[in-house]
C-alpha cells in the first residue's frame, strides 16, 4: 500500500539531523533539472523580494514570521523528516513522534507527500524549514512543467500498489494517479471539510499499526470512529464513504 498526503504550510522550525544539511539527491526520485530550477527560483525570490511580495507568497502577515524565511539558502539548512517537519492538522492527528519504531518506519516508507516546492517526497525524506503557500507562483518558474516532470515517475512507483489517496483536490488534480481509493468522511450524512483533515491523520495512524497491503486487507479493517457506508466507483477510482461519529 501507498498513502498519498498533501503537505502542510505550517512547519516545525530548525532541524534534528545530526550534522546534516539538505540534499536534493536524497529525496524520492532524486535531484533533477526541474527540482534544481525550483530551488534556485525559490532562493532568488526570498532573497530579493519585498516584504509585501513575501507576505503574499508565504501567506504570512507579521514581520517576525516573514523574517523566519526571508533570505533562505536551503542547501545549508538543517533537516527533519517530512512527517516531523510538517505540523498541520493531519500531522497533529497522525502524531508521528508518538508512534513506535515499526509504525514510524511504515509511515516513512509508505507515505508519499506532495511538497509545493520539491514535488513528491517520502514520509522519511529529510526536508529543511521552508514556506510555500498552496497556489503561490514563483517568478520565472512554470509550475505545470514542474508538476508534469513527476507524472512518469509516479506511475511505476504506484503500479501494482493499493493507493489510498488522502490528498486535497488541489493536489489530486496536479499529480493525477491511474487508480486509487479516495476516502470521503461524513458526519450526519454531510461531507466534512476542515475536520476531514483530522480524520485523515487518524486513519493513517491506524493503518501504520496494521500494515494493510491490499484493498482486501483495507476492507477488513475497522478504524475506530469510522463506519464504511458504501463504495462508489468513479472510473478507475473508488470513493469509500465513511460516516464518523467523532468531530
């Protein structure tokens, strides 16, 4: 099984890799011209842009928040594993640090995240502290060409796998996959929006403890607080509709 997750704009600061600095070569799919161009465009922008432009790009208002990312040179920055670096709602619910060693290893190897700056990365890939608001554009960088550069690499990675797609629609559109299971979370028959992020994190935490390998394995599991109502086929993709009794 592979689990696909969106990133979080919010991140933990600093790093915890002893003596380590960021390397594009260490990411899923390694270094590429497109990744190098994106990194160069990001560093050039954050070193030269005005406070107003940085505020819009980062989605931040306070000067001290902007100063955290202004002038960054990411290749000299310390790193943390992606699942520890990201600190949004999904990752708080997953609570990577509270997992045991086996569960962490499963998450590091089986989760693929879709960074706005680096593209697809593994849960265990080492990332620096950076800020890139969803939908923001870097001057001179063609985001569609960057995203498409990974399409042919994702296909063999996911081929033959049960793919659980927990990404927001923005990422599903930009990094399409051939076949997947897409959970939909309801409460009292209504689709959850913000609280769906919490359910995604809780579901991944549950899967890390049970290690399903196939669609059949997944169907046999009963995640706490979730009840499978139906499965709807949408072309090659399945929407698994869950009712939740939890906020």
